[in-house]
């Protein structure tokens, strides 16, 4: 386990979610009703940064081609919306443990 400090818990609570750089990764972190989540923020399709959180369904949609990921598991629930004949692999994303440590959000990388 290697916990890395990201942003303040207050900032995450205010924003609801954020994409934070941790070493060589960009990680999508979210605070949904007090529960913290972490998942790779770089889309497995064409590397856009994820950003559209649906806190009710715990899903995140990619702004580029609208693939949808399960925030808890990283599973791709909806494939990218691309040309009809393009391959539509459902490639999931890695998830991370996230904690509030004294007012700072930390991610286990
Ligand atoms: S880059 Fe995310 S769906 Fe295409």
C-alpha cells in the first residue's frame, strides 16, 4: 500500500469529484454522500479524461464518445459511441482505495 495525498477533503466535498494527478497517473476521485471512490480518469478507449459523474447511478461518462464506467468497479457499462463498423470492446478501468486522512484525500496507488 502506498497512500498518496491529493486534494483537501473540503475541496473534494465542494466539487463532488475531481481528476487528480498522482505520480504518472490521472485518477478520478469522487465523494458521493460521504463515500469516497477512485478510478483511473483516462478513458480506456482513446484516452480522454473522464468527467461526467452520475452520483445517483455511481457511473462516470466519458465526454468524448460517451462510454460509461461503473465508479465502484471500473467496469465499462456502455461502449464508446463510434462509427458503426468500429470495434466496440468493453475495456474497464482500474479502481483505487481512497481515504480522508486528517482532511486530505489520499489514494492508494
Ligand atoms: S475516449 Fe472515452 S469513449 Fe472514446
